């Protein structure tokens, strides 16, 4: 008679260098460096998507080019959330500076495409984690 073994969970390697949690990649020491790298990668893909949408609309048959304000709104809805999503968990100043640099370059690319007009409120947001922490009441 054969014995059948059912495995409820896939086998895992004990020497894993990263853990994938929904929307987040964790390293064994929880330094959040991999989460930073993943956020920058996803933001770069979002940047490419926003530029592709803008380009395709610009050269569409109907010539329905996005206004600079619409282009900035597209960037804010596609790219910016990747930088802000897991910011509260990142503790390393080096990783925060890396994300801030990537955010500044990404915004500069969007604004460079719209050099003809200056837009109000186009300064890059600060990624200071203390700005995004919820207030705690001390009653």
C-alpha cells in the first residue's frame, strides 16, 4: 500500500534571502532595503507607463495631447504612490535619500517634458517619514 503525503504549504529554503509579503519584499534582518529597491523599480515602471500614455496621446490621430497639469496628475497617480506606500517602514537614512533622489529625478523628467509652462505646486514632496506618521492622542 502506498502512502500519500499532502503538503499544505510549499517547501521553503531555510537560507532564503528575501520574503515576499503582499506588496512588500522583506529581507531576513528587516532592514527594508529590498523594499526600497522594489519601490524604486516599480516607480520606474510607472514612470515608463506614464510617459508611454503621454506619448501615445500626443501622437494619436486626434492629436489629444495631455495638458501639463494632466500630465503631472498622471504622474501623481501612477508614480508617487510607489514612493509613499511603505515609507513608514523604512528606517535607513541612506534608503530614504535614495528614494528621494529617485523621486526628484522622476518628477524632473515629467516637468522637463512640459518645459513650456511652469506648474504651480511642482516642488518634489519630502520623503521625511515623520511627516507621514499618524498622530497619537495622549489623553
